[in-house]
């Protein structure tokens, strides 16, 4: 093998290892941020406290598969939310506090932990949030009440996936399983107790 080829292989391997280390570091940061700032309310496993703090779990994987869901998820953490919501037939009327002190990279790491790792589903294959995307999604300051409206918009889009797949799924946000149904719709159909009000139980 020519020396130039060997050097090329070494450089490529270094880049691959470096990327893997960076990804692991980001996931560890997300887990740490969650345990330090979110687990007291939503619990370490994301199950929440019925009627007090809503559960997170695998339903957020579906939210992260649609544009309006990603918009909502980034803003509900950064700006907080005010307004009654219903999750799995439980009504929650508390106030989600804003976490504006997280920078874009921290918020992206936290979102990735909540949507990918926390559900405990090894088959999840979701496009990760980046610091750049978080910056774009949260560049406009919104009030907690406006974040509640963002949630309603996301629920409407989830309903359209759940009923007849009228919306086009964003490129790059589907599993490579050969199934043409958007991941968001497939996950919702696999969770018959997740939606109502809109179609099943409100998420």
C-alpha cells in the first residue's frame, strides 16, 4: 500500500473516532443536564408524576419527527410553557419554567437525550438536534402562553400523520426500514393510548 494511501486511511480513522467521541460526550452532557435539572419533576426515567408533572418517554420521539414538534420541543425548554395540557388522560395545569441559561449546544444535547436515550428504545433512529438548529428554532423570543400555542400546532400535525399521512415527511427523518409510512405516524399507531382529543389521547 502506498504511503499516501496509508496516511489517508489513518486520517479517516481519526476523524471517525473523533466524531464518535464527540457524540458520546454530547450524550453524556445531555444525561447530566437532565438528571441535574429535569429529573426532580419528570423523574429519572421520564415517567413523571401523574397529574403533577407529565411523562416524557417515547411519545417525544414522534414529536421530534415533525417540524412543528421540533420547534415546540426546543422552545418549551428555552422559554417554558403556561396552560393546561392533557397527556394519557391526565390533565396537567402547572407551569413549565424556562431554562434560558442553557446555551444552544447544551439544549441540543438535552433534547437528544430526551428524545433518543430516555425512551429506552434501541431501535430509535432520529435525526439529532444540533446547536445550529436550536439557535434557529429559538431565535424568536416567545412567551410561555405562545409556547402552548406551538404545542397545539404540533398536535394538529401529529393528528394529520395519525389519520391519513397527508403531510410529507421531512427528508432524512425516517427509519431505514423500507417502511414508507413516516416514523412519527408509525410510532403513534404503535402507541394506541397516546392520542385522543385530537385523535386518541392528547400527547
